[in-house]
């Protein structure tokens, strides 16, 4: 897993300190996290200066990550769960790509050193059969999400002042959406979130590529933190579909970088995975793909490989989390309506009751 906003910050890892991906998080309540906000307080900590800047986690600047002490921690996150049903005509699949039924290569048996330190949750490499499906060609954009907000009264992303998309970002992927927001949107369109296996197959293609475009990382094929570092700029999202050469075998864009993408699956071990992980269970959802700002756990290593896995509580909203939708299909690529998304097979759930 390549992002850990629970204990590691870019400056901390650059200095060789900070939390590791397998560490348990502190007992804080995280609902919305801004990537650059973390560095405002914790960069000073890495240098040994500015301790007072983060001494009081109840101070207003800290509440984004550490929670509002006056807010009920059990209060539900407001989302549009009662969106109107899709039209009888079915979902619009004109801007989706078809992925035919067949085998999919999932995971890996250990990363190459040049890819940066991985997590054992990515292992082992295995092949599964995935039914036919369609998946969005592009990540869901602000303009597309605005139609949902206007039609349903759903909560607009927090950075939309007065419910208005930031100027010039209509074609950028929507961010500050949690798993529930993403799930509600896809259902409103008559679609659903892709499961983890579907997402990874759409990204890796039939040959099981490491990256959507091939085997070697490239600065000019995805919106990644490495690209922004090479430009000496702080970075941001980019318009969906900005990297023609970075699209996947099936024609899906931005499956590496830009924004992390929610999937429908719980974070569980792969079949045959023998490594314990306290984050496994029905408490975190899987995100895939990496983003424009996601190098926390690897000291700016690569989270762009298509087999990379991240996981977060479904309530969290973040300025590098987005999504795309999927729909089941027949073997000719026609959409098939379903009542629930297919679940990915997984290894043993450590939280499952004994039988």
C-alpha cells in the first residue's frame, strides 16, 4: 500500500523517519484529509523545529485530520443514499470501455527494487477468471459529478465554494468524495463501483502489465508525484485523459496517477497470502491507481504500479481520492443490470466469525 496519512508525512519519510505501512494508526478520527495540510505542521517536526505548530491537535488547523472535539464521532456522514433510480433505458455506456471475460493477472511475487518498497498485501501473483464488464474510460469529473449534486441534492465536495466547481477544473476528476459518495453516484447513473479484480484487469490488460502502458515507469505517461517533482512544482490533479500514451490496453485513461480510485471491495488478503495485516477485515475499502500526491509510505517511491493496493475507511474524504464506475456486461459488451456488484474472491477474513 502506498499512502498512509495516518502516521507518515512526506518530509518525515524524506528524512528517513515516520510510520510504516503496517503500523497501527493512532486512535484519531479521520474523515477528511488534505495532502498538503499534513506537511504544514509535520514538516517542521521532521527538522526538529516548530514543535508548537502541532502540539495541540484540537487547534482549528489540526481538526481536518484529528477531528473536531465538539463533533459527535458517531454522527453519520451526510451523503445522497436515496438517489433516484436509473432510467428504464439503462446506463449510458457510450464513454465506457469493454473488458471481455477471461483470465486476469492479479498481484505480484515481490517488487523490483526500482519500483520502491511495496507491501506484502500485493502478494502473491495469481490468476483469476473475471466476467465481462464495462468500465468508465475516464475518472468521474467535476462536471459529471455536478449533475448528480444538482439532481439529487447530494453534498457538494468541500472545496466547491457555494456549490460551484473551482474555476477551470470542470474536466478534472472530482475529489473530496468518500466511498459512500462514489457508490451513490454510480448507482444514480445505473452503474456501480468496480471491484478490485475488475479494476486491476482493466489497468493491466491480458498480459498483466506492471503499468497501464507497459513494464517501465515513465514521467510523461501519468500524473504522478514524480512528474511534479521533475517539474519542481507542487502538483495538482489534471484534466481527465491528459496522457494519451498512458492509457491501458483496453483504452482506460489515468489508471495510474491523477487520483486514487475507490473500488467496491473490502480490504482483505488475497488467496494464498500468508502475511498478517491488522487493517484486513470489513472496515477499510480498497483504492487503486495512485495519484498526483501519494508518495508518503515509500519516501516518494512508486504507487503507480497497477497491482498496488491502498485501503481506507469508507468515510474518509481526501483531495487525492476519486473514482470511476463500472457495469456488468454480456460477452458482446451490452450492459447487464444487476442488484449488487460482484464480490472479488479473497483469502480468509480475520474478522469473520468462526464456523
